[in-house]
C-alpha cells in the first residue's frame, strides 16, 4: 500500500516541472534594437507562434524545452527555456556579416559596414583612379579592418547623402529611446494598468498621447525602462484621480 502512495506523492512533486507555462517577450534586431514583426518562434515538438508588429509573442512551453527563433535574412537562434517567463531575444541580420568595403564617389566617400551604407567623413585621403570607370582595390586604411574599395562616378549615392544621414540620426534617436519603447510596447504593462484603472483600449491610447505630450520636452531620451515605467504608473494614477 505504501508504494502506490509514494508514487503518487512523487508525481505531485514533479508535476510543476512537466507542466506547460506561457512564455512571452519581444524579438529585436541585435544592431538597431528595433522590434521585428513576423518572427517565427517554434518550441521543438510543440507549439509555434509569431511576433506581432511590436515584436511581441506568447508561446506555451515547459522548462528545458528548446525554442527556435527564425526570420528570413537573419541567423537562426536556439534557446533552452528556464524558469524565466519573459524573454528579450536579439537576432542578427546576415547582411551585416558581409565584409566592409568603401565606395568613393566624388566628392564623397561611403562605407558599407554591418549591412548598411554610411557616409565616411574625416577619412584620410587615399589614391584614386583618374578613370571615370568603376574600379576595385584593397582597402589600405587601418581603421577599416580589410575589405575592398570601389571608386568611380556613382551619382546616385551622392544624391542619397542627406537621406543616409537623416536615417542614421533616426536610428540613433530610437536607440536612445529604447527604455521608453520597451515599456510602451509591452502588452503586460498595458494590460495591467488598463485592468487596474478600468480603461478600454481607446482610453488607454488617449492616455499615452497625453503622457507623451507631457514629456515632449525630452522625449525620454536616455531614460531607463525602470524610470519610464515608474513615470507612466504615476501619470496614470494622477490622471485617474483627476477623472474621479
């Protein structure tokens, strides 16, 4: 009689280990820190999910399961799940693994690095071909870590100079607002505050607009996610008091 009772007791102890739980989180581009939509998250032998427009996902799994993260053009990533139920996953763009090379178009010089084209400013002068045809030569600049240089008349690249600089400035601003985006894009934060203060989605969206307007002088640049979350909770609390 003791043996069956012992087996039942042992099963109950180990039940939480085998039980499935909900894992959630966000998937980001490892370089730009931008959320990626449509990323596949496959629990080997079990469920599968995809990220939404904010890079958010939810998937059923158990501790010890293997989560496979895949997205076209990016390196596949495998994770062994632990007791941590929230995951912040970064994946790498394959294009950014291509070798560095330099494009020279009078009077500008561009550099292709990490899958993107940059305006190479303040670079030492290097020998240039007098021919208008496009030429290829090894890079000699010690700061470029190998690759090739392409010289010639590339007027289309010259015309894109301002667009490239504007794009880089936008990426830098998004990087400095990473703490804000992490909080605002988190479904868990939104759902918790909406339930706590009995708000529907329309009321929540209007609340966020007022929150952003209140902080427009600094736009949350260089704020940590903890600071943004504390400020958001206090703002919502005060708004609820004023509405009563």
